[in-house]
């Protein structure tokens, strides 16, 4: 699952069979936000991976992240909010690109 949030861009995947997950990010600041919110760590560096930073989380820790994302949803336009986030606004052009591609390909 990809999540684009005011805390960063995350890829979340299930690892193993015991409901273990990885939250992955391309930027350290993003994974630091996820680690702070979930209480998980340590941060695993994977410089040759598609995502340079990861944390392993339990089902409960992942639920905590989702709960915080819902509770902190306090804006009416995602891209406008990203433009105001000092540590996230560099992603704004990429988010506009993704929005445009999905708008083009996801029409009825």
C-alpha cells in the first residue's frame, strides 16, 4: 500500500506470516515520522533498496499509524497542505504528477 501523507510518502507491505509489516520510505525524515508515531524501531538503512529506510512494525503499531493519520486529517486539500509542510513540500511536484496520471487513467 502506498500512503501519501503530511508525514511523508510510505510503502507498507506485509512481511512473514505472523502479521509483521514493514513501513518503507525513501527519505529519512519520513521514516522518522513513522517511527515516532508507531513507537517502532530501529530504522533499518537499505541504501541499495527501492526504499532506503524501513521499520518493522506489528499489526498494533500499524493500526496506531493509521489511527494517527485519521485523527490528524485536518485539511480540505491535500496538495495545498503539502505546500505548507516545510519537510514535505519538495514532494509537491511529484504529487501533482501522480494526481494528473491517475486523473487521466481513472475516468469512467
